[in-house]
C-alpha cells in the first residue's frame, strides 16, 4: 500500500529504487508478414550496448569503479543482470555529476533501459526523479546501522543483528496480510536471521491501523514477541473486521485473547501516552528510512517489497548476507 502520492517506481528486479524509463532500444513496431508471424520465434539474445564515448566521461567522481560497485550491490543477485556505465559527466553544480548506465538482461527476455541519475556533491547519494537514494560501494550500510540501533519491534529468530530482516507493515493493509505467507517461509528458511516487525500504520488510508498498532505494541510489552506474533496472525486473519471502529474493537480483543492476554488490560495499555510514543517512534523510523509503501522488508538496510515473489526475496537475502559476510 502506497503511503501517499510519492511512490516507489517500478523496482528493477525488486532491487533498485528507480524506474526503467528512457528505453535504450525502441521496440520494433513493424507488423509481421504472414510468413514471419507463423515462423518460430528466434531465441532471445543479450542486448548489445553502444560503445561508450570517452568524451562523455568529463567528471572525476564518481569513478566508473564506484558506479559498477553500486550496480553490483543492487543487481548482483540476479545472474542475468548486465549493465554498462555509459557516461559520467560534469554539471553546472560543482561536485554534482550526471551518470548514465545502460541496464539489460543477458537472457534477452527484458528490454534494456537507460538509467540516469545525478550524484550529490558529497557522493553519498543520488537523485532519481523526486527520490534521494544512498549511493556508493556499500549503499545500504547507513540504513543497516540505523536499523541495528532503532528497530525495536518484536522479533523472531536470532538475537544477533548480523542478518536483520525488518518488516514494516500496517495491520489493516491487504498487501501486508498477503505478505505474511512470505514472512512465515522466511522464518523457516533463515533460522539464523533476526526477523523484526515494525508498526507502520497509514491512518489516512486505514483509520483503524493506529489502534491495531497500539494493541500490538501492548501485547509485545505485556507478553513478549511470541505472544505478539500469535496476536498478529489473528489480526491479519480477521482483517475484514477492522473496517469499522466497533469491528476493530471486537477483532483486536479477540486477537489479544488468542494470544493469551486479558483484552481489557491490552485495551487500557493501548490508550496510554507511553504506547502512543512507541507507535510514533516506529513511524518515525519508517519516515527516516524513507519507506514509501507497505509492506516493505528491509534486508540489512536494503529495501524490497515484502510481498514480492518468494524465490526472489530468498535470492536477495542470500546475496545480501554473502555481501555482508554473514554466515547462514
């Protein structure tokens, strides 16, 4: 569920937070002849990028090696991904460079595209459209450090934060409900990971989401992480009941009971200023990370959609763990 009008663009292979605009090669729109239409399709081939022009490399930073490392960090999990740094140019702003990278697919099944961005003068971020993204050889390190310090929601798995998967979700969000099947598989497949749930309610879209988040925070406070995930499963199962204030009360009280708690105590806790501060802190963490939609899974600082195809999620987690030197 998108937070507001600012949205994540199409995520290339669910890894990059930019959209594949400005296609390198236009599709052939010439109608096929009858004979050609009936002929077997030719095997797809990897794209051939135009040779870079040395005249297009006028800036000293970032270097081509840094740009390649950034692309590897984002797309390296996909063995079919290919790219070529096409230009690194000076701009009118001192220290700001324009970078152009051609991106394609070795299998030839996806059309290649031109990815252009501007680096900030400190070379720590890039600007893509309206979005600012961490840049460099280790683009996820800063967000990873933030989460290791501030992701304080209930968790499953390891106490270690070497491999930390942080789910930002809204109890009233249908896409978040659908993502729970992925989360259960991740718990089973990555027993050494620390898998954290962070409340990220969107009250402008889901009026009962803040109350549900407060209940969840209280269940975790009163009975710990195990009870919280029992509660969360019950809330997602009964999500339709969150459509009205009265329905939300019944649904949340029932979920608290299923988690082994007195719903009256949980309700009283949920209305306290202390609990509001806990929920607000989780929302602030999401905003500081520029989480633009839920459900989002942050893998050692790397954002992906939590409801992405499971095998893709698993592949990215394995790649990121290896990149960070984490033994699974």
